[in-house]
C-alpha cells in the first residue's frame, strides 16, 4: 500500500452469495502456489513413483498385444477354438488402448501435470469399481466353470484329470488373489494417493498453467471417462460379436452393427458435452440410460443367447464349448453388464447437482470503470 492510498480508498470485494461460495469451495483449484507453499508437503517424489508404476503397468499391457496375437495364431491349429479372429483383434486393440492410456498418464504424473493427476484419480475410481465387480464375478463363476470342464474331460476320456481337485483349488485361489491385487489393491493405492490435497497442491504449484481438466468437476470428468470407455466397448463389441440386445431379441449382422455404432456415437457426444457441463447432455444421458436398461433386461429374460451365437456363424464345436460353460449358460456376464448399467444410471442421477449449479451460475460481468 502506497502513502497516497488509504484503507478507505481500496475497493471492497464484491459480495458473494452462499451458493457461490459453496461452488467455489467444491470446484475451484487450490489457492495460488505462492500462498500455499508453506501449507502443504511437496509430493513430487510420490508422483514420480506412482507415475513409474503406471508406466510399468502400461508396458505389461503392451506386452499382452503380441501374446494375444500369438494366441490367435495358435488357434489356427486348434480345432473348435471358441474365439473368432475378430475377437482376438478386439482384444489386441483393447490392450493397446490400455497401454497407451497408462503410459501417457504415467509420463504426465512424473512431470507433475494437473491433467495427469485429475485423469488418474477418476480412472482409478472407475478401475476400482469395475475391478470389484470383475473379482466378485470371477470368484463366483471361475470355480464352477473349471469344475464343469474337468468333469466333461473325465467323462470324455474315462480317466481322472491330470490335476487333482486340491491342486486346482490352489491354482484358482492364486488366480483370484492376483486378480484382486491388480483390480482392487492397486487402484485403491492410486485413489488414496492421487486424492490427497498435498498431491493436488503439488501439481498446481509445479504446473501453474490452467488445464482443460481444471474446468470440469472431477465427478463429471469421471462420468465422461466412463462414457468414452463405453463408446470404445460398443465399437469393439460391434466389430468382434455383432449381437445387439433389442427389446426381447438379439439383432445380428448389419442391424446390430448399426445399433452399436449409433450408441457409440451417442456416448462419444455425451462424453464431450459432459466436459462442457451441458445440462442438455445430462438430460439426454438420463433418458437414454433407462431405455437401454429396459431393452437389456427384456432381452436377457426372453431371448435365447445360444441361438444368437449360432446366427453369427459359429461352428458346432464352438457352440458346444459355449453351451457347456456355466458362464454362458447362466447369462452371468449379461446380468453383470446389466448391474453395471444400473450403477452408472444411479451415478448419473447423483450428478444432477453439478449440472444444476453450473447452469444457474451467472456469467461474470466486466468490471465497471470509475
């Protein structure tokens, strides 16, 4: 304050309504690095460590691409293989996408970028929730599936299987424990670390430039990530196994591909609109979600899944493998997909508060001269 200025000459800040204060506290980035330097612990080393972990996981995912390709090659010499070439291609594309995401986020975390911290946090939540569902599904279905396969082999050959029941129990336990490690424990560690205020302060201090993720509430950013993943899944499913559940029957062939493509485009649009926190996008998503749920529920309850696979041109040997598996016979995966969709619909309803606040917030007025 200069000698010419008096306290009375300094203009008072504009009054702020309680709702605006609440919004600012919820969605504003941490205060400027200069003001908070002494109030937080720098987590640059932790960001580098977790970034390296993501890079390693990305390299492991990239390693799966040639392994899947090798599996596709070996199936040429395996009569009655239950997977088709398109499914192997879809698997390679999925692992390639996962590898690209993990490598990008890992490098961004090492560089303490704001966007890397925000995306890692929301993706880790998505990773954790889906990981819990997948682990629960494996724990319930995998032992029954293996037991059924071993029993079928014993009846076909007339001899006891090479691996005894206790040995198979140990192998299944190891598989489930490893799945829980990568699908539950690892994302929990990421959620706990990247959710810390010190980590956010470190990124805002070392990366002072505003990023596109700063303009989106983290819960809305998470929904956008889910919509992107859903769009990619629809494209993959339409390519690998075009079988679309449509109000009591499975569409196959060109009609199924068209519906998969249409919903993939819709999800991609909603993902971009969510990044802009558009209220219209929320309404479209909440109207489309129950329509999808209704179509899936009616189809899963009435249609014959095996007949739909037969329409895709699967061989008799492939159909026999599918029909003998309790995983497909009980529609476990289909009902798991339905439960996942119900959870996401509930999450969409919860997100309404963010869109309401954003649409009602008045635009900033230019300062008046004099």
